């Protein structure tokens, strides 16, 4: 059975079947479903190799993920995959493990496999690493805080102003001694968040206190160990701003283990708003990152280039908005803050 | 035909079907156009769809509360939906909603490419957004509008909200940023009511209030914008018949949008309003909206300009056979009394407040001013 047989059986043109296979989103739902049914019944699969030669496209994209176990990245990855799936593309997911060497190797492998484009989440690669890909004309989109920015299509948020707003909120609700547990992973995100923290303190006329700035591993364990040290300080902080929800979860655990309570003794603020942050007790006040949307936009920018909609003259940047998600872990004066 | 031009688009009638769940896909947009609408606005297209809560639309016979969040069709799917919507011709305006200039601009450029005739930026939804809607901040609206205007070739209008302190400042920002028009007003943040037996609100969170009760607020907003900035306005809020359409036009609108009445009464309501509007225009020999636009606006006065005339209520025909005492019970000045179907006005007591003339169901009282 080939594409002509399918078209004949469905009573449509070969072009329509081709559209179902290549651009399903452009075909009316009813028509698409009936053609897909016939395709499934006939167990017809296009000859992908031939298609690669025909269209000079493999209908595959590469997705580099810093840490596959980190739920933050999984939400973004799902955003990418959601769009790719709609476009009938297959996504190769590469787990980089925060290792630039592994990331570099994966980049080469994806190029050798002739993927049509590559999305990198929070990449720690340098400009030089992309040289070959750029020369081969492989479209690249960067998502989240990446080491290189200019010259690339990218989707991100303003980490600095988001952190500044979050710490500003802690100060507004009465916390004067605010510490930060800052993730020490690669990438620029955490540096920007730290800068935001410092600016918020400065704007409130509070001086920063060195023991309150602590670098920890970006994990629950890292948060636990860091918060434990902060609890043991003679001048214990009233609030801890963390650069990720994972660190915040660990910090809350450590505070409880010290027989202290959140938020009565120490307030804890997260960053990311992963799903679990709404389930822990007390529910975590955090910065809502548009994680899924970042993935969706990363894929959109990539497909705009792959499908030739965008003239590649100027790289496009899409900045998305974060939002302070007020819950219970920092205390608050007004319930209305939780509503919107 | 009562023609109009809005955003540079020539329309056969000023009636537009507004953004909302009733315009959720191509099929419904086309149905609204087929019913006679001059143009249709898509449900607000967003970057990433969110699951709808249940229930999400409540109605109390007067107004509706809606906590529905935007289109559940991803932007990619709107290429197909716009094709369907436009398959019979007609003007389709794409409503897009997002939070940053680059994000709104992305959605707008996509919808332009898919064939939208204009963009309506929604920065004023009262559901699920911040306590202060984005449209409260003229600078934010300016930045978003400017980014969109510089990325698309089709005209751009911005939907404004009464949930803001100074709607005219926002309208000015739209004009300054190159917007071709404004639409006003969006629904107003509300809680429709409380079930006193269960102590539970009618819907589980704050929503947008729409329907006839918000019409006076919409009219005031349109008038305010029209008296502030020279920009085409699409009047929205509580329109349910052709008279309401004319009210908005006479307050300065170039086009008028309906939504809730279509949701409650169906697409036939569009045909009915358009037909009755045509009939009215024919009897008055009016061919274009611009012949009547702003006529009431010019009669809107400041307190200083209002001449205080010694007008009092007068009785226009007796006996009054209606068994009611509304005229006597509303009179705060002990000026109205009623006996055996006769209404008496105590001229010395009547201060000309006019309330009895509005509440009398039989139209037996008048105040000449």
C-alpha cells in the first residue's frame, strides 16, 4: 500500500494525504481523522529514508536537557514535544547531566543524524561550540538561561527582575533578614537571580550579610544542607529565598528537622513553581516560571525556521513573564494575594 | 444598509460579534458571519492552553459571570480555524492575549499570516490575571501595542477595561503606540452571588461580569474615550438589541460588539439585531454610521453647562388604571399622591428630580427638560 492507494481509498487527493502526514494541523479535523483511520488500518508507514532524500528533511529535532530528572526541565521538554508531535516530528531527547562535554558530544551526534533543528535548554555551551552547526545551516533555538545569547533565536524570562520582585515581596511582608540559597549549577540563571536578590535588598536599604549568601547544589539535598547551616547561624535569617523549588523543598525539610516552623520561624520562597510546590505543606510561595510555555515557544521558533516561514535575517527573542505565586510558606497579610 | 468603517475595514453593518467562548472555533465564527455580523472576533488566542474549570459560566437572568479562560485551540490550530471562518467571506478579527510585548507580537504575526483582517489585543481580562489587569498601566499597554503594530501590517485595536482608574489614559497610550482603534469595555471583575444555603459563591473564583447590567458602564467608558482621544472605538458591554447598538454609536462608537446576548439567546439574535437596525436606519434615511455617530455625545454636558430650569413633574393623562403606587412610594419630596386613578403633583414640593417619570410603568408622568 502506498500513498496513492490511501488517497484513493479515502476519496481525497494525494496532496491531502500528504498534508495529513506532513502538516496535519492544516487539515480539517474530520477529514484528517478519516484519513488517519485508513492509514492505520492499512498499516501504512511512509518510507522515512526516502522522505529524507526527497524533502531534505528527516522530520526529527534534537532536544538537549541539562538534567532529565529535574521536573523543571521535563515541563519544558513536554512543551517542545507537544508542538513537535503536532507537526508530526520525532524528538530526540539528550540528557546532558550538566556536563558541557556530554552536551558537545550530543550536539555533534544530532548533527550527524541530520536532525532538522536543535533546541537547547539552559545550555552551557560557548559560541565556538555552535560553529559547525551554524555552518551547516542547522536551525538552533536556545531556551532558558543559556551561556550564549546574542545571535541566537531564544526564549527566556528576566531572571533578575523575577528574583528581585520575589525578594521584594519577602521584605514587604516584614522580613528584614533575608538569606539566599543559590544553586551552583552551570548557566547564568542563578547569577541573575543572585543579582536580583542583592538589588532588592539594596532598594529596601538593607545591607547584605555575607553568611546569608550560600551556594548549594541545585537539589533537595543541597537545599537541606544549606538551610541547616543557616538555621545554625547565631543571627538566624527570617526568610530564605531559594533559586529553585528543589532547594526550597530541602530547606523546608531542614527547618522542620531543627524543630522550627515554616513560615512562623523562617519563611521559605521557591523559584519555578513545579507541580509539587502546591502539594508540600505548607504550600510553597514561589516564582511561577512559564516552563511549559518556554518549551512551546522554543519549538515554535524552531519550526518557523525549519518550515521557512521566517526569513533568517534576525534572530528572534521571546521574553515571557514570570509571576509571583503567593501561597503559605512565607506568611502574608492578605489572602487576596493568593487569588490572582 | 447602515455601513461603517472601523480600523479602516469597510463593514456592511456596525455589529461585530465579540471575543468569547461563543466564537471558539472556525465553525462558530462562520455561523456568526452567516447570521449577518459585520465582523467577528475570535475567542482570545493564547500562547499555551489551560484546562477549563467546571462550571465556568453562571447567569442570573440579568448578567453573566464567566471564569472561562481563553481559547482551547493552540495557535497552530488557528490556521485551520481561520480558513473555516473565512470560507464564506467576511471580516475576522483575531483576539490575542499574552503578557509580554514579544509574546503578544508572536501570536499577532501568526494570526496575520493565517489570514486575520485585524488584531484585537486583550490586555484586560479580569479572570485569572493579576489583581490589577495589564490595561491599568498605560506604559505596559503602550509597549505591547507598539511591538504588535511594528510586527504586523493589519490594523490593531486594543480591548480596554473599566477595571482601571483612568481608561482615557490607556486609550491615549494605544493611539500613541500606533493602534488603529480601541474596543471598550471588557467584562468587569465580579462575583455573581452566593448560595446562602451552602455559603458557596455561584462560581468558584472571581470572574468577568457581562450582559445588560454593564451597559451603562460601557456607555460611559466609550463616551470618556471619545471625549479624550480621536481614535475609532468599538463599543462593548450589555448590548442586546438594536437600540443598544444605536446608543453606543450615538456615544461615539464606530462599531458595536455583542457577546453575552448571543451566548444566552443564540446566533439568531445577531440576525434580529442587524435586521432591526436596518429597518430603523431605513425609516430615518440613514446610510452610514457616521451620520449619527456622537450625536448624544454632543449633548453630554458638564455640571456647569446644565441650565437649572424650574421643571417639575406633570401628569400626562388620567385616569391611571394601573394598580400600582410606584410614583407615590419613590417620591422623596411628598409631592406625588394618587386617589381613584387620579395622580396629583404638589408643585411646591416637587423638586424635579425626575425619578417618578422613570419608574411609572404606564408613562403617566413626564418632566419636560
